[in-house]
């Protein structure tokens, strides 16, 4: 697995690189935001995860996330931030980040987050899922609706897969947290709502039929 580490604190970057390489990853370091965006744009298929500091020279982490997702780059993004405010966390998720880690953090926690982002469904699961006009392939992480490719992040893909395995069933937030945030997740309650909002927008496209419903006070349902 190959990781792009975007961090301008040299000592921290080198320490993280050593730790990740000892864990078996290959790590490239870039300290400038705009250069990092250029790198990932040109080599989007080379990296399995991007670890991205929020505060960077020339372009900050928010803008990098937005540009990556706008260009349909779906590589999982783990953002490192010194800001613990809920508004900052929501902004990160809305900009396209899959997860975040507040500084200071332990390397063990960083490693667990990376492993969670890289986790894939087991080979015993059905290869192709169908729900109405939506098709999803867990092995290749490809999803389409009426033949239109859905540029989903890792977490959005996991959500859609879970809903497709439970079509027309109301799923509550606790179920989603326990199945899709299966590491020892400690966060704020509306993390699910933020990802659902992004997934719904991508599912609806121009069709706008609201296939992913909010069941007020209960949870969500994929209506097919």
C-alpha cells in the first residue's frame, strides 16, 4: 500500500514516514499544498490513502479535498488538524475528507485510522449488488446508477453498500456507526448525517428522486 503524506512540519512528517514504513507502507512526503494536489492529480492511481495536514503553504487541506473530489479523485483522505471544533470537523467531511485526526495524536491511532480506511469487504460477499437502477461492485469499488458512474469516497461507498444489502429497510445511525466505523470510533453524532448528505447528492444527480430517504427520528432508507 502506498501513502501520500502531505505535511509541512518536517520532524513530524519524517517521524510518521518512519512509523508507516515500519508498518509496511510506502510513503511519499510533500510539504506544499499546491504541489500535493498536482501530484495526486497526475498520479491518482498510485496512492491508496492521502494523509493531509489542514494548514499548508500555498493551498490548505480544505481546498485540496474539494479539488480532489471535484476532479473525481476518490482516494481516501485522512486529515490531520490542530482544530477540534465541531464546525471544523463538519467542514472537513463536507469538503470530501473520509476521516480526521486531531493533533496531538498517537501513532497507534493514526495507524488504526489508516487501516480502517483501507479495509475492504471479505471475498465471501456477493461480487455484484443490484438495487433498482443502482449497481455496485464491492471488489472494484465501482458504483453506477442508470449507467452513470458514481464518484464515491470510501465511506460513501461503504454506506451505499450497506443500504443495498438492506433495501427498503429503515437503518438507524447506530447501525451505520457500528458497521462502517468499526474501529474504536469516538466522534460527534452527526458524522453519519454529513456523509449521507454527500451520498444523497451523488445518487440523485439530475434525477432528483430522493431514492435515499430520511425517516424522521429513526434513520434512513434506500427506497427501490
